[in-house]
């Protein structure tokens, strides 16, 4: 079987790589082409385009980057025609991948959407388009399945692949010695996986340092971003550790986390957290008008209530961040947060998401 995989962003690359590995177990002769990153390539994807070519985010930023986006779309469409895949697998990255889904429908190629777009948050009318374009969607958030089924979309809830990633993790036995750390308790800073996120979040995170001198701060660095992004942190004496996020979380007493997939990872590690987010004023104004969900973090969306504090845009400031981080460290607040995490864990379930998706995709006649 020839598969064409389209994954954007760092998390999509991770999930695509695990799915490719699982598909190889189901179909040892499978061939994989498409767009992804280093992890998907290592798993066996023949890269036609690296996702970093499309590293834009935010409504206004995406508008400015449209010429680049359309160049990449043309490249992928042309490559699909050349490769003639029997199935196309789209991984997250809704704005781009919905256009690929429409194109594939016109070409008569079955489309399987692994981690479908979050149209339940805004522009729900796109569910009708999704129904027209795809053979099935494979959800990783428990509340999504009912939403997509309401629109008559063939839907499978397969569990969450982050659970599988964390299950594979073994803490480094000499983490402190390896990184030449002291033994003060750790506060983890996760400023994001995109350059714009780090630029928007890190300065305010660094303002915490004088108020929490009894802790050591560690930044979960992203190695495919320019290291100069973290220069201010290093100048302030904060260690930036690359490719050690799970080790940091394993040892952390609390975390400040940019909203995204990482909020759920932190919850599954049972680390008290404050969720933050800031974007350009124009992007925020547009998002505020369009988004129809009460929370931005996956933790609160899954729980259906404010399990963790979210500080968004102007509310994300040094004074508020200090206040809510101190709350997260308080034993009573921590106890309540961990109880919420336990409920979230039960809602997610314990399936092997990648293997379940691979089994369903290979078994599908279209």
C-alpha cells in the first residue's frame, strides 16, 4: 500500500512518526511519502516537504504568509498526483489539510484524517465539508467523537497518543548530575514549540525569577528553533535543556505552560501548572470573535471546567503569573488540581492510539 502523509508542526510530526511505525507493523510492504519532519522521516516517510517551510501561526501571521502557504499547497498537490497514493493520511494542521482533503476528493483518493481539525472550537460549518471529503476521522480527544458523529462523519475515538509517548518514557537515573543541576525544587517553563510563541511568552515567564528564589527554573528548549531565542534566559542563569521535556516534568514541582499539546502532557505527568498564551493584538481580536469554547487549554476542555488557571493576552502579566503559580504550589490547590487530572486521565482512556488508528486505516476498504 502506498500512503501519502501530510503532517504540519512539531506535534504532528511526532504523531505521524508513531502512526507510520504502527502502519508498518500492519502492512510491512507499505510505502510512505509526503510532508512531515525529522521524526516522520526517521520512521520511514520520504519527505517531499519539511513542515518548517510552513511555520506560521496566528490569524494575521497566517494571512501575511499566504503566498508561502499556497506555494507549498501546489507542491503537495503535484506530488500526490505523481506518487499516486492509495490512501492519504492527514495529521492535524486543519487549515492546510482541509485544502488537501478537498483536492484528494476531486482526485478520487480516500482520505483518512488522524487528529481532525478543531472545528468544534470555531467555524463548525466546516464539519459539512469534512463529511464530503474524508472516509473517516480518528479523534484523540474524548469529547470530539460525539461532535463529529452529529454531522454523520464516520468517527473513531482511538485514545490519545500522548499517553503512548509517556508510557514509553523512562526517567534518566542521573538527571541532576547529567545537567549539572543543584537540588532545589524545579519549576518547568514550557514557552512553546514555535518561534513566535517563545518570543511572546518567555520574557514574562522570566519575570518570575526574583519571586521564587527557592526554586530553580528549567526551560524545555526546542532544538529546531534558533538558540538565540533563549539567550535572555541563559543570561539570567536559567538552564535550557533540549530534548529532555519529560525528564524535566518528571522532577518538576510546578510548570508554566504555553497553551497547546504540552498542557495535557503536564497533566498526565501530574504536575501543577499555569497555562498562558499571548499573540498579536489583531490575531487575538479575530480569535475572540470566532472561537466558541470557554477554555483554550486541552486540560480544561477535556475536564469541562477550570482545572488549571488560564492567563490569556493581557491577563498574562508578571503579577497575575506570580499569584497563580504560588497558588499552584500550595498543597490544597495542588490536591484539587491532581484530582482533576485523575478524572481527565480516566476520560482519555488507555488505548494505544497509534496502533488502533493503524489497524482501522489498514482495515478500511477505502
